[in-house]
């Protein structure tokens, strides 16, 4: 009969932690657990034998006693009540349950309806519900979905030991029946998930299956239900005493798994009893007798730590007696690393007590049981290594011992082996640092690291496999990120300081600059709409395109390039908005003014009709200057439109009646020019005929006009 044990099985991390906390309380009595620490009656009895009892309510505790909160957790009101009673609290709540409690509290605070999927009467589920606010609800099956109120937001949390497949089935039905926004927290314990998956795989390969664990253990029941669906010949037991030969009649392969609350001792007892059973031959009370015999014959097994006294020392090693029917032999190679038998023989004394570990290699026919002191020392060192909660890590100083290379399958001796990592000393044991976790960059040669101490993080601890993995990656990333942040902060500081200095210079420049003055400035930027010119240090103004030149077709790039020095006129200074308007055009002579310099009011000039406007005619006086004859100044009689009297291209001799240099306009008049011409003729006539008698009234009026 072949016995196969599913891996993993037995105590999970949370239970191991709770057991360690409870056993440590035996040194600080009186102490009791509030309810069973774990769902295993045998362990509860063992704990009681050590002085740590089990009480069902806080009322049973006297003030000042130690209360141990079990792995399933308690609600916030229990913590408060224990503090009021001045009890010393040892919190053995499983970290995974703590996470579920926190998620339930957060969901309630975020406005979600917390829904815990699990066994309604299970203490873990009740403790999670206690953190879920007043509206939290428990559902155990699809039948309970009808009790869930209709809201807009739901948060679904799974009992850590619940069957995952069953949870997914309930969740799917819930989402159909109660549509809305969902936050799904699959808080099933990883160890529970792995245990269920391992048991399910094994159940399909065996003829019968034994699930070991307390009958009040939820995860043990879920294991049994899961396995029974695959292997109908499935039995749940609490101890090896419940085994019977009839369970295994006709079976060739037997599978074994255990709940998270099942001590390893109980599992080993069951395995040893099954190994020694003679199926179909054992009847009645013979089984109990055989179980006792099996415990005597197989009380020592590979990996067991034993303590004994040295009874003999020779060239083979050290012989010890440790209360077993056979003595043990510790070969010198198992006594110490790089052992020298001649030197060690003189240092080892008969009668000294020594701890050693049973190692494989011997058989029941040999005279001695093979033991290892080196393994025991390593085991002892591992006792001081703290377990690592899932998802967490901790800092440690490690020392590199050697470079670890892969086992090359290539028979070519010239081909180098690939480095897989470094062996490091960490927390008293040997750990492993993967090659990719040594530095953030690729490393070709790892030998300079040997003997070097460095800071790292422990990212995995597996006491059963004696495996501890460390990494520097996150520390190096954090260090790199910190340096980057420091660089950014320094850069920001430099930028702020430079900005502040510029602002100070600019403020001083604004106090110095004078509106209406001319300055020499440097072009710092050429834009589509103009030139930016630094007039004073720290003060930059704009010469808009309209202020570049009197020629409106000139663009910024035609006037200057970046770095050129230009003369600018300060048109306006806006200190409040920090703006300065500049002009290059203002520093130049206006071509129109120069062209119009020879014209004066009263001059009669010659020009050409260039175009008509609704209210007059434009006359070209020279290349740069135009004048306008208003329609009222064209003739003595009323003129509707200038084109009724004048023609394009016609040469006329109007009088200048107005010059507006600010607007570059010259007003002309044909009627006044004609009147002046007539006056001149009249004056000339009068000067040549002084005795002429004018009796005509019209002529008299004209003379009066000449006199004026």
C-alpha cells in the first residue's frame, strides 16, 4: 500500500504563529485563550496541560490576566472590553483574517455594503462582520442571496478558509441577482487555496483518501467536501485511533491531507500507523496494539531533532545515546564543516550532551542511527528566523558567502556555467540572492561580491524547506528613486533661485526704466508678431510688428536676428502687469513728414486726381504725399459726387487748407484756390485803374471782399 501526502498540508502560517504565541504565554501565567485557539481538540488539551486554559467569555477573566485572542480574530468591541478590564492582550489573530477585517471596515467607510461569504456561525466570519459596520451581511449559499438588500455598491469578502470554487459560484449568482458596482476581495488564505488544490489533484490519483483535522474545523470540512466529490472513498478523522483496516480494503494508493489546524504530530502518527497496518489481517483490538508498536518502532524519523549524551568517540565519529533502542552515530563530516578528526577527537568529551538531527541513509538493520550535528545547528539557527507574513518583507544585513552557478547539462568543460545567484549569510542561516536581484544592471562577474556585507530585504522565508530568499532590487530602486527626487528637488531649488534672482533684477529694472526714453537693447527672441528686446538686465520688452518700421510690409526677421543690438524707444511701461512696449519706428524719421515738409497751409499746389471717395477726391502731390479735396471744396455750386466734376488723372491746382501731421493728412480746396485767384486778379485790376467808377453792387461787394 502506497501512502501519498498532499503538499502542503497541516499547520498554515497563521496557525503556527498563533500556536507560538499561545505556547509563549505558558511562561507568563495566568493566561487563557478566548475560545479555542484553533479548531483542534487535541491541541487545546495539550495547551491546557501547559497551563494555558480556554475560557468562553471575558467575564471569566480576572483583572490583569493575559487573554489570548484566537487565530479566527475578534471584533473591535472585544478589544475595547479587554482594555476596560485591564487584561493583557496577546493577539494571535491570523494576518490574513486581519486583512479581511480591514477590508470590511474600509468597504463600510467607502459606502459599500459589506457581504461576507462564509459559514454564518464560524468565529472568523463573525469577527469580520464585527468590522463591517451596522449593515454588513453574511451569506453561506445561493439561498441567502434573497436576503441581500438592493443597493448601488457591494463589497464581497470571502472567508479565508472557504472553498474558492463555491465562492465563485455564489459571487456569479449574486452579481446577477443584485446588479451594481462591485468590489470583490478574494481574501482566501493562500495556504488554504494551495492545500485545496493539492488535495484535489491527489484525490484523482488514489483509491482512498484520509483528511485529518478537528470536526469543528471549517477548512478541514471544506477539504473533506472537496475531496469527496473526486474520491468517494474519503474519510475525515481527528486522530490515528479512528483508523481501521476496513477503510483500506482493496486499496493500493492512499492519499492524505490535513486541515490548517492539524498539528504535524497527529499527521505523523496517522502515517506511521497506516504504514504498519496489514490490511485484511488486523481484527478488533489488535489495531490499537499495533498502533502502539508502530509508535515505538518509528518514533525516530529523518529530520527529527534528538538530544543525547556522548558515549564513545573514535575515528568514525561520535556515538550518542538518546533514549532509543539503538544508539546514534555522528560522522565527523556531520559533526563540523571541514572537520579534522584528529583535532576534534581531543575536544569531544564522553558524557557531554549534544543535539543532532536524524538523517536519511541508514536502515533498521544497521547498528546505529545516522545523525548530524551540523544539521541540528542549522535547525537551531532556523528557530531564530522569524517567519515572513505573506506579501511582507524585512530588512537584513547579509554577507556574501559564495557564487552559485547552475548545473550545466553541457558536457563541454570549456563552456562556462551560468551564475544563478549568491549564497549569503542572513539572520544566522544561509540564504539565497538571485543574480537578477543583486544589482539593477547586468553583472558579468560576481566574484567581487564574495565576502562583502550589504543591505538587503528578506522576501521569502520557508522554514519547512529551509529556504530564505533575499533581494536588493527594491532597496536599489528606492535608493535610485530617492537620488532622483533629490536631484529634482535640487533642480527645482536652482530654478527657483534663478527665478527669484531674475525677478529681483526685473523689479530693479522696472524702477530704473523711463517711459519716453531711447535705449540700446539686445534681441533675445524673434517671433512672428515682433521682437523681444532686453532693454535693461532682467527686463525684456516687445517691439510689435507695427512698431518695426514705417513700411508696413517689414517683418521682425527683416529687421534683426537673435543677439543683434537695436535702438528702441520706450512707448509704455506697465509695472503692474510687467509689460514694456517698445518701438524701433519711433527712433526713425517719418518718410511722410519729410515728403510733406515743403507744403504749407495756403500754398496752391499742383496734383493729379488719383481716386474718388464718396465724400471727395484724392490728389497725388508727390511720391509719398496725398491730399484730399472734400466734395464741398470742389466747386462753388453743389456737387453730388466728385466724379461729376473731376476725372481720374486730371491735373488740378488746389490750395492747401489744412495739414494734420499726426494723422498724415492734407486738406485741399479747389474753390478757395479759385477765390484767391480771382482776388489776385481783382487786386491787379484795381491797381491799374484807380479812377474807375464802380456803380455795380456786385462789384462793390467784391471790392469789399478784397479790402478784407
